[in-house]
């Protein structure tokens, strides 16, 4: 195989209680990339459509992730990368992760899969380091593994794939304001109280148990963030109303997607997820902020080959 065209899913990181450790891949939102072998050694970003992002390899998240892989490969040739962005940068649904994960996954396929998926996560994390200053894995892991994932440990990296309940749907609204992950990390406190820690890890355990046992009520009870959401939500106009109206419309839970400004809700069944989309949209219509809204199942496969 000389060339590959792939779909790279958008992802929701944190999932309320799991800051930097929980994430999930979406089914119907994502970027496309074309990666091809070239004789000249190196990584060349030859096309970037849909967003104004750097083409220089060292300044591009896909470029640095690919370079991290190449540093551990003895392949003598190089790769051209074309990126067709559908996920807006700074939207909170894993734009940099889709490009970083797509680059390393596609190259690994063209090289006949020398690296396991867990190693690809490590390479893709270098893209996240460039984007946000921190090599977090909670977007790239679900993009590469598919479905829900838990980063049980960063050192050493230990990614645990988690079941995706069949009737679970996500609604994601993206108010058209940009919140840089690097900025929304700077405002976080570096210490938490033991009391908040106890509440938070109770919910992480509850959410993971609820996902495995497909206990939708338990999933709903666990979608609470005592640590990050109270601080970051002030950056998102309308957040409290979106959350309360989503819950009124029947959502199991609602929170900030990644570092925002996108807001996600989980619902049991597509009908409720659509009602939640309407309730969320009405808030931004009233406060006159443009938005995109998506209802999506979860993508259990991760990155997919398109041709
Ligand atoms: N865990 C990261 C953060 C995700 O919240 O900063 C960024 O998408």
C-alpha cells in the first residue's frame, strides 16, 4: 500500500469527572487525511484544508506526532500528509488529537503495522504537547482505540478500553468562540481538597462501572465534575443554562467537552439526544452566539480507512 485515506474521529475528553484520563470517540464528526509514501526521507504536510494552521512539519501537530514515530522507525523513505479539517481548532472536541492520531495511525498502516496502538498513543501525545503544552492522552487514546478509554496511568502509559453502551448517544454543541486548551489549563488550581478528591474518584469509578454494565442511571449519576467544571465554565457563556435545559430535556448528564467551549450531554436513545440538541440550540439562539450542534453515536473502531 502506497497511499491511505482515513477518517479521524472527534473526541470528548474528560467526560466530566475524568480530567485528563477519560475520553470517547464520536461516530459522525471528524477530519479526513490522506497519507502517502514518498522516496525522500522526512514528513511533508503538503495540504491543509479547512483551517488556518501551520504547514511546517515541526509546527504542525500531525507533523510532530509523525516525527516521533519516525524517530523510532528504521524506514528509509518519507511521507506526505494532506489534512482536510472538519473539526475546528479550539472547539474542545479533539481537533489536534484527530490530526496527531491520524498521522501516526496512517503511517503505521503504510509501514505494515510495526507499532501497537498503545505506542501510537505515545507518538500522538507529542502532537498534544505542541498544541497545549501538555502531552495529555485523553483525546488521542479514544481516537486510536475507538470507544471510551481510561488512561489508568501516564507513567508508564496504561490505556484501558471501556465498553460503549449501545443506546448511549452524545449531543455536542459548539458555541463559536475559541477557548485555547493552553489558556483553559492555566486557570486551573494545581491542588485539590481531599473532600473533592473523594467525590471525584467516586464518580470516575461509578462512570466506568456504569459504562461496562450499561447502567444508564449510574452513568448519569456519575457525570459530575467537582474540580474543573466550576472553574472553566465561566469561560463559556450560557453554560449553566445549557446544562440545566439539557437535564430538563432528559439528558443523563452534561458537562464541558475537553477544555471547551463545546458542551456535551449523554442521553439514552437518539430521540432524547435530539431533544437535548434543540434545548441547547435555543439557549445560544437567545443569546445570539452562533453554534454547531451534533448528535452522534460513539465510534467503537477509532480511525477508519476510507479508501
Ligand atoms: N484533558 C484535556 C484538558 C483535554 O481538559 O485540558 C483537552 O481537550
